């Protein structure tokens, strides 16, 4: 299934356990593989990772392989805890 990067932008991201993570800000493309390698997330301070980041304006990158489903929202496998 093909998907445009522009279709991902601003989509809300939730874990498969229905916990808000953030919104898609951008995507990282692996030009060698011609595939998306990660998604850049904003609004992290409002999501489940808010206690793991030092700067609430900081954006984080999640590997694309964490994505479980893409539809009206994006579902990801629950993130591990740790500092970003």
C-alpha cells in the first residue's frame, strides 16, 4: 500500500493501548531504501512521553517500524520509557 507523506502530517498518534503520544510533524526518508525510516513527533508535552523529555518544545523521532496501523490516526506499539 502506498501512502503520501503529506497524508501523515498532523495525524494524531496513539499507542495500541489508546494513550495519546503526539502529532506527526514530519517524516524521515531513507533514500537508499526509498522508504520512510521514522516519523518526527511534535506536541509531545501533551502526550504520554511528557515526563521523559527535558524540553516541552522538543520534537522526537520514532522509528517507522513502531507503527502498527495508519488510518484517521496512527497507532504505535507502546514506547519504552527513557530520556529523550
